[in-house]
C-alpha cells in the first residue's frame, strides 16, 4: 500500500531547497557520471570531470539545431550511447508552433519522474491553501498520435509520453485528481470526439468534480467555447442515457456508454442552470458546484485567454500551473494564491542543472522601457545560486535526458527566493517575432499591443477570440499584419480605430522611427471569419501536435505557407492604419 503524505512532500521540497547551490553541483555530477561515456560528452574532452568549472569550460551552449544531428541518429535507431549513458526510451515531439514544424527531443523515465515530482510539489502547496476533497478532476487532456521512428522508438508529444506512463495514474490518484473520463477518451484518435466526451463525463460526475484543469489554459477556454455550442445535445444524452451519434470511435463509444444511464433529473438540472446563466458567466461553479479552483498554465502565451477563463470561472480562483517544456520541467508554483499574472515557479534543484545568462538592457534604453521592449546584451552564464532578484535571464538546461547547456529560448525574471532556490517569473520567449529592419518586437510586445487595442472592443462589449501576426514584405516597404478573429460582427469604424491603436501600441523605438520616416508601411489589421483559429489548431493536430500542448502561433512566417493560407483564405475585412498619416 503506497502512503502519500502532503506534509512529507512539502518537507522534502524544503530540504531540497535549503542549499540549492550544493544540490546543483551534486545534480551536475550525477548527470555527468550517468552520461560520461556518451559520445557527445566524450568528444568535448571532459575526461570524467564533473565539476561546474570544467563543465563550463568544455561544453558549449547548444541550441536545438546543434543537438539535432545527434538526436537524429537516435531517432534512426543507433543504440550506442550518443547523448546519454542509458538508452533513450522514446522521442518527444515538441509543439514547435513558433517554427511551424515539430522538433524531436529525447525522452526517458527521468523526465517522467521529474514531472511527477513537480505535480506533487505544486499540489501539496496548493492543497494546503485550497484543500480539495476526494473526488474527480474534469481534465481536458488529450494524447496525440504515437508513431514509430525508423529506429523503432515511439515518437509523440511530451504530454502523451507522460500520460502513457504508469506513474501518471498513481500520481493523479495521490493528488486526488483522477480524470472523470476513461482512458479511451484521453487516448482517442479524434480530438473533437474526446472533447465532447470529457464534457459529458464531467457532467455525469458533476457533484464529484473537485477541480477543472488542463495543461495549458487554452484548452479549458476552448472546451467551454465548445460547450456553448453542444450543451443541449449533452443534456439530451444524459436524459436518454444514449451517447450522441457524433461519437463514432468504437472504443470511446463503448467506454463512455458504460457510464451513461438515463438520468432525466440531472439533465433537467443542467439544462435549467445553463438557461439561467447570463452570457455563460460563472459556468464552471454553476455546473460543478464542488469545484474548488481551475488549474492550468496561464502565464506567457496563455495570458490572452485569462479574461475568458475568468468569465467562465466566475467566483472560482485560478491556479497557474508549473513551468517546463518538452525538454524538461524547471519549476513548481509553490505560491498558489498569487494571481496568474504574477505567478512564480520555484526551481527544483535536483531535476536538472540550470544556468542563467544575465540579460542586460543596452545603455541607450532607459528604465522607462516596459519589460518586453528591452533587447538584451548577454553576459556569461551564472549558476542558480548566483542569480539576483529583479534581474532577467535566459535559462539554460542540462538534464538527465541528454541536453547539455541547452538554450530553451525563454526569458525569466527572478522574483524572489524560496529558501535558496530562485522563484522565476516567465517573461517571454526570447525570439523576435515582428521585425522588418531595426524594429524588434517579441511575442510579449505583440500581446501588449493587442491588449491595448482590444480595450476598444471591450468598450463595445465585443470579444477577441484569438490573434496572430505576420510580416508582409510583398509590399514596399514591408508592413506588419495582425490577424484577428472576433466573436461577432463589428462596426467598421471600431475596427479602423483598433487598427490605428495597434499601430501606435508598438512602442519599440525602432518601429516608431521606421514608421515615422516611412521605412515600414502602415500596419494592416486583417479580420478573419469565426472558426479560422480552430482550423489552425486542426492543421497542427494533423502534423502530430497535441491539443494538450497547443499554443497558438503568435507569428506566422512566409515559410509557414499552410497556416498563412488558412488565414488569408478566411479574411473578411482589411484595415490599414492611418496613425502615422500614411
Ligand atoms: P513545448 O515545447 O510545447 O513543450 O513548450 C514549452 C514552452 O512553453 C516553454 O519553453 C515556454 O516558452 C512555454 N511554457 C511552459 N510552461 C510555461 C509557463 N508556466 N508559463 C509560460 N510559458 C510556459
């Protein structure tokens, strides 16, 4: 019988973070000892040394493309130790939404293990402040396609690798978060059908549901937008005890049908609750009266969905989940009561060796620049114990799955310390999205500009469903294009004002000066028809992506022609900014 105690999880975390610097050195030693015979490390001349100094002197910083040739040989089935001592057991496909194509990343049991440690840690802290009872979780989780590589390894998304693992079920039980839906729903091959069944199972167990969650907040918002369309059908299924004919996958039908009995009183109660809601405000607590909170990653590129999520969550608190990537986890949210906008992630010093590249503002950029418009000068990477509160860093990961000084591409800020381990705030992806000449804008800059312009929509009670951007260089000079999907038809004059507001909200000095002298043309707002972003999601799923890891690409380059075509074919209106008089 396994005994799981929240106090012991907290105690363990307190112990791990007591002397994080020492534990980091030990973790590095373990990683290098385990993998010392791997070809990659051998070729760098470490010669069995495992101390941070030798490691930094011998091992170069690596991007994904530096490691790609090694990973490719693993994918192709070479079994000699290439990146790790023990063989890699499967391959993760990262969402790759930004680049437009998935990346291969090594995966092994160590990653499952650290994922569970992260889940348990944040749950223990969350449960201390927001205790949940025994029950179930309405989890919008989806596996993605699993394919065999030429070398016989399973390649699938990192989340699927985790859901497949034995430990996942144990941990969900430990943290009282067992999914309402059977495995046939999570592992179903059609996302729309899985989503419908998740909603249905959630309703069947509506009194038992203690929390609503997903990996990224986007999936929760997407689920309830869908609920608005299908709620009557769900009620009918519950009333009659017969699953809708839209579920055609036999295993899913069988598994969900087993849970269905005709239940007219439940159907009647759900129907009345839905009918009484005003614009679906507070939908979650109304239908799941025992839910204590809504949980998922809500930071970074998920922030634009917070408004809608709060609308559905009504009085329920939002808990921002942990920070990690397909490449490995980094930190757990141990301050659950902070609102998602200021969520922090305490680094777990035993799951990897973390370094931080200090990012400094160039001299000419004054303090008045917002966090996002800073473009950085790099200094030498420093260790976890040396970071300073208030400073920003790019994070480097070395872990048990064959990544060494790997540039994750994320910018984080140190918000404080938990014992001696830093608590990080996610700032943004490092890469620029919008840039034509001297202008520089990150995803975050785009998000801020869109938020500013969307205020004009809110004043008209209109809602932005999703957005992305593109640089159009087919015009001379080139110009920024912002794509918007809106909930309902919007007056032309409002959209013209939004377009001007967007143009003026890119405050990066390079952009402003280029616009003033006409080196960048007027910003263009292209409004796309309802459902366009759903088509983009479907496109990525077709490439083997997973809904559980989906992040709307905030920039679509010309080389990503499929997505660009989806967008352009669905344009219903175009507006050019007159903000700079041309
Ligand atoms: P993936 O490649 O699909 O595994 O996505 C990993 C990326 O998602 C990270 O590098 C981050 O940019 C982003 N991400 C993951 N967790 C968080 C979080 N808690 N807050 C903000 N962004 C996150």
